[in-house]
């Protein structure tokens, strides 16, 4: 009986010792790479996405590569984005260019989106399109913007983040342009916050 109790104590000690050495499980952090232009860096959209995600209990880390007037072709030709994605540390890569209501913009969304999609797939990242909006001057082209971004995402098996649709619905419901900043194209802070909320809602 004493021998049995001795063995039992040894087993318990071994199990307890092992459990105390298990690594601590931490909340996962979702890494997001934003690629775009001034429609992304105005009001620091990635920062707003991170803050909004936090209110939903989602922990994120963001990195932004956004330059004035840049399209997907420009980013691809620079070559910096490929190096970032190749690190393998990003869960999502969010791409954006101008409204792209015309054929040239549509073709670029599809052609260069495919290049990004192939690269993302190689390094276990998921590609997402940040659908933008036209300027107030060209508000009548909004349906074409929505269609072209949606088609590009579908063709390249990517996530669509339909911010442009959010803007259209808001404008139609409220007859208000306050999502736009003073220049009638770049977003106001309110518009960027609405964009962030839409991105978080559809990304997660």
C-alpha cells in the first residue's frame, strides 16, 4: 500500500511539473498590410481600423505603404511590396488605388490584383480590395467604381471591403456629403471612421 501511494505521488509530481512548464497562450495578433495612396493615409486609416477592431475584441497590428497618386502598378513596379509580403508575417494584404471607374483603372485592378493575389497565396496571406469612392465632381461614376472593384475581387478570389457602397448608401439616405473632406475627394475624419468600421466588419 505504501509503495502504491509512493508511485501515485511521483506521478502527480511529474504531471504538475510538466503543466507548469507549458508555454503561456496569448491572444493572437492579426497582422495587416495596407497598400494604397492618399485615400488610405489621410486620417491614418490603418490606425482607425486598429482602434475599431479593438472595440470588437480583435487585436491587430498594421503597416502602411501609401504614396500620393499611386496605383497598384506603381507599387508593384517599385518592388518594395513584394519584399514585405515575402516576410510571411501578414495575415491580410489590403490593396487600394483611385476610383478606377474607367477601363484602364478596371484592367489595372484585375491585372495587378492577380499579381498580388498570387504572391499573397504563396506566403499564406489573404488579399482584400479596399473599394473606394469617386470625387463629388464625378459622383455619377460611383456605380462603375463599385462594379469594377467587386469584379476584380471576385476574379482574383479576394475579399471585397465595400467602403464605396457604404458611402453611396450614406449619401442616398442622408443626402449629405460630410464623408468628404474640403476638397470633395479625400475623406473627412467621419468618412475615414466609416471606412474603418466597414473594413473591420467585412474583414472579420
